[in-house]
C-alpha cells in the first residue's frame, strides 16, 4: 500500500486538516501499541480503533469529522484530536468507557489507524512509522469485505444498545443488516449528550 491509499478525503473539513487512515489486519503487537498510547508517547499520536467496533468507513469518518470540528473550535474533551476520534465513536460521554470499548486493546486483531495532520504536514514519515511499528497487514480503508469481516456486529449491537431491534436479530451478517446498523449507529453518535 502506498501513501495515496492512506489519504482520506472528507467533504467540508475545515481548512488546514488532512486525514490519513488504514486498516491493519492480523496485528500481532496490539499490546505494545496500546502501551504507547497509555504512556502518551508523542510518536504514537494516532487514533487506534478496534475495527471490530466499526460498521463501515462512513461510521469511522463521521467520528473523525466530529473530532476535527471539536479540535477546530477548541472544544476537545480529550487530550488531542486523535483521542477525541475514539471518544466520538461512543454514544455516551464517558471517556474511559469509549477508550475501553472502541480503542485498541491487547486483544485487538484488526486495527483502524487514523492520523490527522495540520497545516500541510508531510505524511511520509507517518506511513514509514506505521510500517515500522504496526505488525500487521495494511489494507486500504474501504467498505470492502476486509472491513466487513473485521466487524463484530454482536459487539456493535451491545455497545450502541441495538439488541432490541428486530431487524438486527440473529448472528448472520447481511448487507441490509449492516446498512441498518450503520444508520442507527450514526444516529446514536449524533444524539450523544442531548
């Protein structure tokens, strides 16, 4: 994967922001990556999201957009725009719960990595750093079968309190269920704090 695949275009992003994202599958060193975040190592300032909790590319990018708006308006609830991205995935305002549910853990196998750069910063070192430190297979961020295979719909239903929705019942993952789950998840994120 090259740098072009890593770039993500988001409409209506405030000027000066650039978003880069990738899905790493079969990550072998999730515990190490989590420890770098906990230690607040500035070299690892990324949004590291457990892909099992993300229904679609749109789901993740909605959280990124929300975090960028909070950063741009100086209304962050967390230390930086990357941790705000993880919080933005949550339907609640509980920061610790958001990190625990949506962020990387030692048991995470597939990791969505987001890097938000400001003022035209060069993304080349970011990709080199990820390639060196993330022990997994990078794939472009898309609603491909790879992202769909990473999602654990049972966890998504539990975290977003969707277990009572009859059309989402059962364990089979169909495009219709995925689409309905995406709409409900985006609604829960939008209504957070109201």
